[in-house]
């Protein structure tokens, strides 16, 4: 009931959604030196409008084609949540149309965060310091993230009952009439030790202070124990002195050690 | 005019006759014989039209000579009470109230404690709703039994009728109403139970939910139900009465019902905080009280602490220190009164004693200090309080569905609570409130308002009630604060294990039966299955004893003596059986000769035993109604106690712990795997391998209280689905259960061979 199940009571919204930050930290790639060995994208199997357009563009602007492929993971529109994304796997390998290439003059606005897109030039993509717009903090904040599924055991009969009445454990909604949903996690009991006042043991920001060391107990020793303790203290002092002041040359001079 | 006026209202009359059961007074031809005490709907109320009256009309009726409800002349005491009643704040807004009441089906009424809402509003309603003409009643719910009783008593006096006739009350295990009753005070739990058998609450024309701000479980469920009932019954009127300012929440919940607020008579309260957090709030509270006594002007002090032990301890300290102050610095006398729920009523009454006078004429004035739990926060009004000391804590029940433990924990109060506490200082004149925490802590540490009970409780009995009420869709049931899904899931699963719900979540026959008992489902199931174990008499007694406060008294000064006395009754196999021994002894002729003395000598609470007796007879009535057999194993039979222990398993098989192989006297709860210790109060003589417990006490150490030794074979036999060995992880508990199952099978085999 103590700190070890701290996570257990963490409401799912407190857990960082999977993949947050993944797109911001780019894995760096360099284009292959041998153009012929590039595998997938060139012969696009599907004949959809976009892929043909892509192919056309890659022919027309052939110097930008190899450059865009490394940055595919970041240029992909990140708006749909991962879980619901049901796009065919082929799309991943096809570079999306480089939108900036068409009309570089008029600034375009991002669909997700409504901020102007920076003009895209092919040179930027290879620059390791360049961060695509999708990796900017403003954009990432606006992206709808997918959430991890609820921790509830799906085999529980209680869950089955609630599910038959339409409650989805992954919906991140509590029970109750729609629009007035209740809490999602039970209230956590907290045992307060002793009679510490409200706010005691917390600093000004409300964060817990490290616990005070317990007061040292006064021990009563009998003469034998006193003697033993004195000897122990002496030994310890000797050890410390050696550790700090021992000098090999002095030792050599004295003929000790070695 | 005479009583036969109501004859014109044919349908309603017929209903009324049914309740009156052919009383000759209702016979119009005999009306002349009852000239002076004829039926209840005549005289001053004759010209009243339902829902069209005004305060002036009611005032005239109230000022008349004849009581319009009982037909008897008003007594002189009535008029003296009437005068004080008219001074209450709610009276100034009677017309306003009536208008809103007449216009709207649901009304939210806000009045601070002391505005007179609990006693006056129901009477305003009576004069306008005239339930007697409809053969119906007006109900007013209270969260606490004591409040329902005392308010009913007060209102009966105000209306100059006998308690139990026109005005009555109904609480669990006690019904004080009669056929004439038109005004019924009741606990919210009672109204909920009535709804189980009468889903439309047809007996009532108006229902008032008082103290709704306390948000008890029953009030919350009732609000959800009433929201549905008002649609089905357009003639039913609802008044939600609350003492605090979050009334908008009620308004929003009830489809923007109109709101009427009556200001209380309050004075400004100055609030003080400590500059630094206190290391020990009890000590700081004691010091603050003494400081106030030494430096502040006349006026009584109210100190809020959390529990009985803490309160008694602080009271003692304050009294000691105050005596010293009197001797040394000639301070005024200081009287200390503790106040908590389990205190006997006559001790509770003492808080209303006036403060002590100065020790000599012209000396420094005396003062009283009331050291109380949060019952003095809303439910009790004590005049004369000028200083409030608030450490910011109260004991709160909290339920953790993950380990199925309900515990009382000292927790920080809410901002709303803190304001309420401060308000107690301004009842008679401007006051001061000393908060033993920093202003920063008030803003950051305290939640806005206290969590309603429904979020903090085990819901198994609530779910059973809802199922009985026909609410199957627990997901979309419109509660003001729906509970956490996990808590509800846990309740459904517990009820399933108890066989109150089948695997599809439908109410079973057993569940329907169990819902008739005003008990926890586990207790109800235990009671219902007890005839199978030939011990329903004994289990009934144990159930009654578990439903009342602790029977053993252990005063701090005489602990040793009390423990010796308890050992007289001890049964080596556990506390349940010990309690049963106590009850049997109490019912014996020795004890009944002078029960008060006997209880005192044996350190037992006579109050608890008496109420256990009362609860037992009430439950007995339900059992007889359900055709449950009352049987006992003969006492000489060596299976007498074993049968009882088996029957206990039938209800409490989910509350079992097994001794841990590692630590000494360490136990591990089954399935939830919590490390627990036996509570030091147990009488269990031997180190039992398996114990069943009634209560899990969560403190810095975990204790199980009221334990009885059981055998794993019984558990496997009685609750095979819960003790399905394959569902247990490999380990000590699983192997112990497997061994027990083998023993069972072996015994079965031998028995089968013998039979051949």
C-alpha cells in the first residue's frame, strides 16, 4: 500500500502517450551512395492518383527525390492517432507530395496547428540542424495523440457487465449520463502517519520535503560496552587518519608497509 | 362546516378510507357524534385550495383556535412556540417560497443551518399541499437517524400533535408513524428502501431531501431515482434542501430548477492562519484553545478534531492546563465537553449547558470548550460559539476497490468544509476562526468540496438496491457524481460470488431475498443461508451484534480489568463466538435482573446490547416474513459452534486470511494478498491457519478485527467458485487449498465405501 504501487494508481491520462516525442527526436539518415540499389519506392505498385503524381514529381525534380526519402518519418502528416491509422503499409514508403515545391511564394498554413509553414528547400533537409515543421513544439502540442489502452483486466465479469451497457474501458470516460461522466479512477486512500499538521513536511510549492532524520536515541552503556566503544572509536580514527594523511614516502622512510 | 366536505373529492376519499380501515369517524352519518374532533381536513383549512394558498391564509389558520390537522384545540404552549417560529429567517420568505413551490415541480432551497428550514419548510408545505386530502404524505429525509427522530419530535411539538400520529418518523429498525400520519421524517436510506417496493413513491405528494449538501449515498441514489420518478408522476413535488453554496450544482442536475436562498443570520468571522505548518496539530490545537482562553474576550470555543481517542486525549489535556491557569494566573473557569457520535446521548446533551460563571462576582468570565468531530460542522447548532479552532482534518471513509478495503482515514478536509467550520463562529456575534495551517496550504492542499459518499464506499449493497429498483443500466444511470468504473465492477463481482447476481448480472432469487434485509449483502446472505447450517438463531444474534456499535467497553483507566471481564466470555475459536456468548449471557436471567449494573460490571455497553436486541427482533420479523426457518443445533452437540463457524463462511468467504509461512502472526488476505495482523483486541487463543474477519482496519499497520478461525475444507465446500483452485497462482495458499481438497476427496471416498 506504500510507494511501490505508485504507478498502480496513476490515472491513464497521467501516463505519457506512446510515441510522444518520438517524432521530434529524429533518427539521422544519409542517402545511399549507390542510387540504383534503392529498393522500395520507385516502382509504386498502386495506381492511385497521388502515387502517380509523386512519381511524376520525382522524375521532374529528380534531384530532390532522394533527399525527401530520408525525412519521410517526419514529413508524414501526424494528425491521425496511431491506433486508428489504417493506412495501407505501402503509403509509408512513398514520400508525400512536397507541398512547398508548388508555390513557394505564398506561405502555407499547417492543417493541424494553423501556423504558417516555413518555406521548404531541398538544402534544408540534409542539414542536420534543420527540424521540420512537424517536429516543432507548437505542432506537436496540437497533434491528437493516441492513448494507451486501459489497464483493466478484460476478462473481469464486472467489466463484461458494464460493456454490455455500452461502456468502453478505453474511452477515457467515466460512468454516468453522457455529458456528466464521473471519475475514472477510484479515490486513492492516503494514510497519514502521526499527527503532523496540514502542509507539514511540504515545501512552499507543495512538494514533499525529504523526511527528517529520526532523533538520535540516547543509549546507556555499561563499563564493558564503553571500553569496547572507545576502542572501536580509536580504531576508526586511526583508519581515517591513514586514509587522509598516509604518505607512501613517509611509510617507506619509516620502513613500514611496502 | 364539518368533516364530510371531503366527500366531494370522491377518488381521494376512497383512498383515505382504506388507510383508516372503516373508522366510524369517517362515516358522514355519524359526523354529529364527532363534532369536536372530526377528520383532519376541515375547519381552518376548509377554504384552502391545493397549491393556491398564500402565507396570509396559512397564518390565519395557524392563529386559529382549533388545530386544523388534529381537530383539537391548540394548547397555550403552541402559541408560545409559534411566536419564536415566526422569528426564524425562513418566515420572511414564506410567500416567495410558496410561489416557487406552486409553480415548479422541483425546487432547490438553500438555507444555512439555523435558518429553520428543516422544521419550517415542511410545515409550509403541509398548509399548501394538504396531503390529507389526497390520502398521501409529505416526506422529509435526513441523513442521520438521530436527526430524523429529534426533528420529528420538535415538529410534532410545534404543530401541537402527538409524535407518531400526524407527525411521525421512520428510521431503520424503528417505525414511528400511524394511519393519520401526513408528515413523515425519515432517513434517506428508509425512503430508498420504500422505493424498492414502490418505485413511483405513490404514498407521497411531496418529497423533501434535506441536508442534500452532505451527499450521502442514499441521497445521491434518491436524487437519481427522483429524476426519473418526476417524469412518471407529474403530481409529485420535490424540494432539495441544502445548507451550502454549491446549490448551483443541484440546480444544474435538476434541469435548471428554480432556486430559493434564505440568508442565515450570520455575523462576520475573522480568519487567521498559522505562518508555518504545524508539526503536531493536536498539540497546536490544545495550545490555541488555551491561548484564546487567556487572551480573547468572552465567548465559547469549538475545536474540531478527528476521533474519539484524540478528542478524549485533547479534552483531558485542556482541562488539566486550564486548571493550572486558574490557579496561577487567575484565568476564568474553563469547562471542556467532548462530542462524538458514540458518546451516550445524555453526555452529548451536556454541550448545551451554559458556560460556567466567573469564580467570584466581577471575576474573569467562564468559558466552555467543545471538542468535537465534524458532527458539529453542519448537523448540530450550538449557540454561543465565538471561536473556532480548525486543524483541517476529519476522519473520512474511503474504499479501495483494488484490495476491497473500506477504511476510516484521517484526511484533510475540503475548502467548503473549512468555510462551514469557520461559519460556526459567527452564529451569535462576530467571531474568529483559527486555522492551524498556512493560507498556502488552504489554497493548495484542500480540495474544493468533500467527495460524496458514493465515491468513497463499497457499492455492493447499493448495486443490489439499484438492481432491485429495476435499474439495470448502471452505466448510464444519471447520478450527480457517478462512481469509478472499477468500484462498480468490484461490487458486481462480489454480488456474483455471493450468488445475488447470476453470471449475466441478473438478480437471482437469493439476491431478491437479500435486498429485503437492511444489511450488507454478505451479512444478508449469511443470514439467509444460516438455516442450512442449523443455526439461524445464533447467526441472527451475531448479525445483530455486528450491526451495532462495539459491545465491549474499554475505558483507558481500567483496561486490564475490562480485558479480564472480556475473557470471561472468550471463546478460543474467535471473536464472533465471543460476542455470541456475551449476548447469551446478557439475555440470561442473571443479567436481566439488573441489566444496567450487569453491563457496567462486565464492561459492556448496555446501549449497544439493547440496540442489538432491537435489531435482532426487527430482522427476525423479516426472516419470518420470508419463511426462513429459525433453528438451532442443540447446545450439547459438539457441532454447535462448528455449524456457526461454517455459516459465517457462507457470508464472509471473501474476507479470509491465511497465516503467512514466513513472519510470526502475519496473515495474508486471500486473493488480495495484503499483509495483515490480527487486531490486538482478538480473543483467538490459538494461532489459526485460516481466519475469517469482519473488518479490515487500515492504519500505519493493517489489522483485521473480529476474527474467527475457519477451515479451508469449509471454504472449498461452501464457496467453490470463489475458491476455484485453478484460479490461484502457485504458492502457499494454492498448495494449502489443494491439500484441503485432497483431504475432502479422501473423506468422501471413505464415506462412500462405508455406505457400501
